[in-house]
């Protein structure tokens, strides 16, 4: 405590206070701009769904005391906060009371009821803007799950003075059910106009209020940690990483991350294995009924309907443990890629969370693992801590790591691997037993991921010089051990995939079956037609190199619908490069030999990614390789920028604090960018 107080006394000055005030003012101004431009345009408190269309030139049914009108209808939307009718008056003063009830046709359950004072209606002939008023009945307990629901509305005139003049809008459209009128005579069949009201603004109002508080907490907290307490990068990341991960979790809901719906189904498959539940057949997976409902709501490009479903249901509990089957199969044989999500979903099922909350439980377990891996990656790496900070906070890194995607674990594992490897390479010490255990474990799991795509990075273990070992014998034994570990990791989960690609076995997973149906290039096509192979490779990278580079750290996010301004992405790339640039009089660390071998490892990784997509996702005759995404290269970002470190580029002073805070500010701008993009894709 005394040390903390001493730091406050030393660092808290007028300049720091003014900086905090300026940061707060800029944030508040930016918050207002975003609200006006992105939130306020969406602030239609309700949007309406005409169940029975109104024709204002049609029939207006005059109302009398004791009159009751009953109308059946089918509600077309999922969300419903109220149902109403349209009233009109041509009298200056009205006196009376109306009552209305809404029932479910199947169960006769009363969904809502209310009364309306006729005195609220004045002579609408003088109305300048609107000549109709609405009598709405709220349905608070049935806000979602109403699509194609049969309902009955009962409108009654409890009392109405003789001088009152009130009408109920109706029409004579015979395609709707005829209204039943008692207490009055009607000449022709008619239908009263029924209107449903659905949430529109609710999610964005809540997200903006909650999200801006989280973002300001991040900006203020990180500023204080950096300027007042001189905290270390990994300590600052605790706040920055947690806040950004939470924002992404609710801005990009389950299903929006590429292939996430398939990964969710695979997670449930392995959760069933953990719970001892046998699947019904080879093409189906068991889930609870509440899980089936939640998964059925997921969309790759979310709409307001989906967002509102989340906010209305995430706090509910579910006692429904009945199992139902959905049409799905596992997407991968490697359960390790889903381990955190499997634990989260299983925990949600065991404690009785509803479907959507269980989905978020899986995500939060993934998020927790991301925060742990990124924290230790920043802490352990001896050089380029600010660059590592920016990389683990990059939009693509967060999106993948806080989702069900099986790209998350390889990205996180390789990031921690490079940190542990560099701590051995560049710290002035011998290799320890702890280092050997951690590096071996990481190499084993990395080699088992994505058909061994990232094995070239694991082979950089051989860069550890002999001098780092206790003896030459230990060096030789450890290198052989590392190699054996990588081979075992590769064989455990990659052999089935390779055998499928080579045509030795049939496809066993859903993704393999889909790949098989594409009539892809084969290994024989690649080896025996090298001219075409080279031509396709060159065309692919000439056409998409910028897409791959931007996509490795800054998007586009989701299913290629949520774009991030390239300027923000390239500013992040600049911060990564600056974070790995040598400071004057600081060791360069990287040697010429290491630079060459790291470059070769990166090229080999790119080749592995390209080859995997060529023979499993690219149909014969295609002039470019299909399926390559920028996120596949996220694990090599740190190595890539590290190659540029050296005497040819140096800066005068360490600017890590400025890099980190500017990176945090960029992430806030990106959040705003994502928010604006979600408006254009809904």
C-alpha cells in the first residue's frame, strides 16, 4: 500500500489530471456523436406489424355502450409487446370507458387486458399530424415466441355518453376472419384493424448505456494505471482485455462469427459425451428444448429480432430438461479445440440455465481462457510487449477468441508459445524444467490443431542454442523429445483428416463431408500439374494479399458483413511494428540466422494453410484458392513484425505506454465502426 501511495505522490500532477479531463471530454463528445448518428436513428420505440391492414377510406364502425367486438387473427412477428386497435373521434368531448382483452386461441390464456378512457379522444378532424389514436394492450409475459400465433381480441364499450362520437377502424377485406359484433347491428361483414407492436430500440438502448460505461471504465482505468501507477503491460491488459471482450460478446452475438453455428453444434456433441448422453443417430445431436429454441434463433447476420431475443431471454431460467434432437453432426474430431466451450455449455446445462444463457456460458469460458493466455503471453515475452498487447487486442483476435470457433485455441496457443520461446531465447538464463514442460505441452496441442498447419512455428524450438541447455546431451535429448511430442500431437488428430484428403477413408465429420462434395483439387493434381498449381497460387495472392493481411488482425468481422475502415486496421499494424522496433541502446535480440529461420517458418506456415485449402476447399477448375481467411495468419503476426526489428530502424525513446493507450483508443473507434456496420447489415 505504501508503494502505491508513493507512486501516486510521484506521478499525480497537473499534467496528468488535465490529460484525464481532456480524455473524458473527448469521450463524452464522441459518445454524443455516436448516439446521435448511430443510436437515435434506431430509436423508434416500437415498430408496427399490421395484422389486418387498415384502409382509412373503408369502414369506421360507430361505437355504442354495451357493444362488444371480437376478432381472431394470426400474429406475424416473433416479438410482441402490445396489441392494439385504431380509434377515431369527431366530437370535441367524449365521456366513457373502453375495455380490451387479448387471448391465445389454442389455450384460451389471457395474454393481456387494459381499459381506455374515452376522454383522451378529442375532435380528430382538427388534428394537424395524426387523425387516429391507438388503444393498446400490453403483453408483458409473452414478448417473444409469437410468430404465427393464433389470437383473439375482445373490444368492449363499457360506457359511452350519448354526446360522444367514437369509431373503430375496420375494413371489408374478406381474406381475414370476420369480426363478431354484439350489442349493435352491422350491415356488411367487416374486420377491425389490429396492430401489433414489437421492440425495436430496446437492445441498442441497453447496449449503448451499458457499453459506453464499460468503455469509459476501460479508458479511465487504463489511463490511471499507465500514468499514475506505471503499471506493467500485462496488468493493463486485465482491464482492457476484459472490457473489449465483453463489448464484442454482446455486439457480435452467437452465430455471427464465421462457422460458429456449426461449432456450437459440435460443442453440444462433445458436451453430450461428457454427460454420458448417446446421440440418437449419426445425423442428429441431442439438446434440451430450450437449447433448440436458442440455436434456432441464431443468424449469421443478426437482425433486430435476434438481438431483442437475447436481451429479453438472457436472464430467464429454464427447468426444461427434456431432450430433443436437431439435425447436426460434429464438425471436428479434435475436442481439445472446444474444451473451454464444452465446459461452459455443460455447466449451463447442469445448473439449469436457459438456451441463450447457456450459449453465452460457453462463450464466457472461451473468453476466460483468452484472457489467461493473452495475459501470460504479454507477461512472458521479453521483447515487444506493447506489440503483443496490440495483437491480442486486435479485432480479429478478440472475435475469434471469444467465440466457439476452433480457430480460437490455435491463435491463443501460438501466441503463448512465441512468448515462452522468446523468453528462453532472449533472457540471460539457462532453459528450465518449467520451460521444457510448457513448450512441450504447447507444441503438442498446436501440432494437433488444423491438420498440423502451425507445426513450422513449433520447429522454431530448434533455435534454442546449445548453450542454453545444461549439456550437449541434454540438448540432443530435448530436441528429440520436442520432435516426438510434435509428431504425436500431429498423429492424434490430423491423420483422419489427411487420410480423408488422400482418399484412403470416407469423410467422418460434417465439414469433411461438405469438403468431399466440392470435387476439390487432389494431391495428385498439385504434384503432377505444377504449372497450374503455381498459376493458381500467384493469382490468389495477387488478388487477395491485402484481404489476407487486413483480415489477420482487423477484419472484416463476422460473415464478411461487418467492415472496419482499413485506416484503423493499418494504424494498428503501425502500432505493432512500432512496438517491436528497437530503442536506441536496446539489444536488437534477433540475429541474422534467427531472422532467416523465422522467415522460413512463416513461409512454411503460409504454404501449409494454402495447401490445406487447395486440396480440401478449392473445386477443380477454380483460378484462385478458396477458403483462405486472414484469421488463419493471425498466429504469425508477432513473428512477422519481429522480422523488421534491427539496427536499420530505431527510435530514440521507449513509447510502449503511448502505443498501448493509442491502441486502446483505436479499439474504441473500431467498436463504433462495428456498431455502424451492424445497422447497415440488418
